[in-house]
């Protein structure tokens, strides 16, 4: 057999056998170098596997693949080496274990996670070429394992039958446990340094020796594990004899797996279980809480075991409630980092414990709990009725609600996991409702207000479709659907009204009342109750002092104002919608102000600690307001206000901008070198604005309402068809106003009937619009009722006069600036300007003409 596969080092290869003397010296040197290169790479891969360095594993695996290709000629002649097959099998199993460990994958950094995915795909594809060798290797491994389990007396001679074994082999059998456990790591092949390579042997003897070494280490490993197993059994028997572990005992397992205890021991045998003993044990467990090195999961298990012992010995509900309080508190303390969220297992345990605690409280009406109860005045024994337990159920439920928010914040919103976690909200609301029922009979007014606010926070942002259908007079198609709708109970509007009004009347803290008002306004606006929402906002005067509130309340205020603006838009109140959305949209930070994400900033503006704090304030994804819908509503509102205003003040030098953001979008559209069909929502609004400037309402309508805009924006409204009809109406009216402003100088008179046909509006509507324009002095014209025509008055200045006025304004500003600079040097100011205007002729001429 070739030295390339049968030996483990260069020194062994130099002591060549008679069979190897046939091979030339140069070829042997090449074998050794290639062998050394492969073993070194394998060693590096195994070290990287120990520390879970996937990037290093991927890099070294690619090197191993290239090194193996270099040895292709030897492999074709001698076969694939066993240590290479062993690595491929071990690496694939290792990667599969890592892939199934979801918690471990979450803790990986980005590079390691990417390398794990890439390496897993490569090894699965690569191992298809070695399926036969890998399966045979695993069969041999499994068979050797089962033999060692069944028969402890198996000796090395069974594996070494017909093999030539040197004296060093015996030494390896007599090594201690530590050297044997390290031996598997030190050698990366199936060979062993203990094989005597100096003796001469035939080919069949060499193959037998190699096969013996294959199983030698496995035998030693399992033999040592069996010895450990026997030691553990002896320890277990001694512990049983001494009576030290009622709950103790070692679990017997196969395959040499490290042994663990079934349950932690709580009390020694023969101990009488009573209240004092259990309380003492509870205090011992709690004393370790928060200390360095304390196993938090073990603490939770101990508390659960203690609760079970209390139940078995019928110690009463008082002590059980006290233990439950501490279990829930330990679950909350499991994560020391405030930003970390509870694992799914801990979260389910928490919900179950709170439900169980509420069950006990409802069953025992004679039990009193509260934070004001001192520990030395607690009544926990059955004989000491009524029970008095220190603890606050409201604090636990509030913390549970916060943990639910953290879970939703830290879950990928586009995954199925987010949907599964969101299903727990029904259970959370159910716990809050049960707590509300309990506190209404036993709690204080302040506690009731706090839990009312928690219920409001889970209700205010949800659109009640069934209540909306009932408000529109719509009913189910079948009788069963109608009966189901009638049995639904109170509408969300009635629930919100009842909860909020209780807080308005009873609460003594400004924060709870402020949050309740904002949630009430939001809920009104969400259901298109514009006047109720507007009146409540104006009466509360929150806009006067909201800047002094804490950031979460400010975020809620911003969300409420945005929802108020969207509500006004749905109701066709364009100016109110624009005013409500102006502050949020003009800042350019709508995403951040609404608590829906963080914008990229310099580290000077926000350090890492501030960023963590702001991330904790973010609103969960299912509560988000669509930012594209928000921007579209704002831009369309600005278009309907700005375009007629621009047409009316085309030559006004002092014309102000209603919306800077809208003007910015217009300038961006004008700078485009090539104008194609609009793609984004902004491009659609800009194209519609250009059409409205020309008075072309049909083109404007086609850009605002089409399939693409419907899918992006308008179909997201609950009453999408009504919103589209309102938009068409507004576009027609504002296009008529723009047309009259733009082309009034061209007409001497124009028939209202013609305008009605052009803009497809009813004649009374056209008459109403023109009358308002004349009354507000926006249009210099008069109505001729018999002929139903608009007669234009030529009082507007000509283009030349407009340009002259603009020049006069600019020259006046220039002179004023120069005089100010000059007067600052002289120490006086304003003397020149007190003499009146410098352009009396121009102004007099214009005034005379007008």
C-alpha cells in the first residue's frame, strides 16, 4: 500500500519498507509534500470548526479542494484517502447541526452567517461525488459503536487480527484519558504514529495493519466512556445509600454521552415539607438572583419545582401565588440587556404563568395582593385567612405588554415568524381584559386608569370593518352572517369612548390623559369621523405644550396629526389635510418622527447609545402608517392648492410658496433632460401638475388615477371608490379655476355653459365657483345673468408693466441694502428712506391706469 495513505508523518515515510523502494525518491518526496499539505489544511479546518469560524472554514475548504485536485494522479491510482472522507462526513454533519440551531444562527455575525450558507451548499454538492465512500465510513463507524456498547470485554486483538502491530501500539492502549481524548484532535488521518513502520511486511499485512489502526482509537474511546459510565453508576448507588437525593439519580444513557441529573434536588429525604421550609428554600433561590455566575434557567426550573412541591403538599394558594410572582419576575430578568427580547420558549412560559396567577386570584376572592404589603406582614398559610401577599399583578402585566412590543420590534416583519408572534396579541389583550375585570372590583382608580390605557393602546390603531359596515347600513348577505354581526358586541368606537371618558374624569396624571386623548383622536380620524377628531384636538390644546412631553408621547402626537390629515383628505377638505401634514412632511424626517425607522446620521449627531434608545421607541411594523400613501396625499393636496395659486399670482414678485416640498419636486421634474412616461408616485404627481397648469383636467386625472397609482396608494383606503370620486371632482374644480386665472386675459367674455361642457361640471357648480372667485377679488369679472356669460374686466397690468414693477422692486431692494451698509459705517440709518419712494413716477402711472 502506498505510503501516502498508510503513514502519518514525513519521518515515517523516510523509513521506507521494501515495497516502497520501488518508488523513485523524487516521487516519494512529492507524495510527502502533498500529504503534509492536506493534513495541515484539515487541521486548520477542524480548529476553525471548534471556534465556529465559518469564514475560515470556507476559505480553508476551498484550499483543500485545490490541494486535492493536485493529488488527482495519486488518488486515481491508490483511491481516496480515509482521512479525507472522514473530514467531508464530519464537516457536513457539523454544518447541518449549525443550520438547525436557530438561536446560534441569530448570534452569528453577518460574515459568518453568509459563509455558513455558502459552505453548506458547497459541501452538499461536493459530497455527492463521494456518496459511496461516506456511507461506508458511517456504516463502519456505527457498527464499531454498537459493538463497543454491547460488549465491554472486546479487546484490541479482535480488531488487529492478522495485523502487524509494533510495541508502540500497546503504549497507546495504556495512555490515560486525557491523552486519548486529545489523540483524536492531534491526528487528522486514520493512521497512527504507534504503528511500527520500520518492519518489513507483505501488502496484505500492511492493509490489515492500516485497518486495525482505523478502529483502534474508536475502541479506546468507547472503552474509556464505559469506564466513566461505571464510575457514574457507583456514585449514584452511594448517593442512594446515603439518602442525599430524593430527586437525584443519574440517567443511564448509551454511546458514552456525558450524564446529567434528571431534576435538581430540593430537600433531603425525610424533611417535613411545610410553609417555613418552602419559604426558606424560596429565599435561598432568590438570594442567588442577579449574582455573577448564576444560571438563570436553572433558577426558573428550581422555582417551578418548588411550586410543584407546594401543590403536592397542599400548602395553600397564598404561598403558590408568591412563588408564581417570583417565577414571572425571573422570566423577565432572564435577559440582562434591556434591549434584548424574550425567547419564544420563555415568552410562552410567561403567558402561561400570568394566566395561572389570574386564575388563582379569581378563585380566591379573599386574597389581597399589593406592593404596599410588607414581607413580614404577609399571610401565606392556609390557617391565616385572608391571604396577604406582597406583589403587583398590574406591574407584571405592563411588563408583559412591553415584552410583546420588544418581540415585535425585533422580528423580521416580512417573515412568517412575525405573523405567528402577532397572533399572541389576542392572548395579550385577553390577559389585559381579565386584569381589568379583576382591578375594577379590587384595584384603585389609578390602577384602573393604567390598565385602561393599556387596552386603549391595543385598540386605537385598528380599523373596525364590521362597525364601519354597520355605520353605512350594510349587513351580511346571509342570515347567519347577520346574526354573527349582531352578536359581536360593542363597536370599537363605543369601547374607546367608554375607556377614554373614564380616564378624562378620573385620571390625575397628565401623561395618561394625554395619551388617551391622542388615541381617541386617532381612532376617530381612522374611521373618518373628522369633526369629532378635529374638535377634540382643538379643545385639548395639546399642540401648545406637546414639545415638553416625552418622546413616545411626541411620536403618538405625530401619528395622530398624520391620521387627522389623511382623514381630512378622505373627506375632501384639502386645505385642512395640507395644514395637518405640513409640519411632518416639510421636515424631511417623516419616517423618524413617526417612529417607523431611523435615518442615517453622523456619529456626531447621534452616538451608539442614543441609537439604541431610539430603536426601543420604534413602533411595531403592523402599526405603521404607509409613508408612500402619506407623501402622495400631501403632494396631491399641495398640487390642488398650489397650481391655482401660481396661476393667480404668476407675475407677483412677492408670491409665497404654500409647499416647499412640492416646488422642489416640480424643479426636479423640470431638470430632467429626457421626459418619459412617469414611473414613481412623485413623477405621476408632477406630470399631473403640469397638465393642470394648462387647464387640461382629463390628462391630470389620468396621471393621478390609474392602475399603478390605484395599487400603490388609492386602493389602500377603506373607501377607495369614494376617495377616487372626490379626487376627480376636486381636479375638475381646481382645473377650472386655473384655466380662468391663466386665460382670463385672452377672453372678453365666456359662456358658463361652455365651461360646464369643457370641465364636465354641472352649471350650478360652475356658477358657484366663478361667483366665489369674483367675491374674493381673485377674478376681475362680472356675471351676465340673462346670457349666462362671464364678462372679463381688463384691469390687470400688461406684461411690460408687470416686468417694470418687478424691476422697480428689485432696484429698491438693492438700493436699500447699499444704504444699510453705508449707514452702518456712518453710524446712522434710515435717513434716506424717510423721504418717501424713489420711484414715484412708475407707481403713480400704474395707480393711474388701475
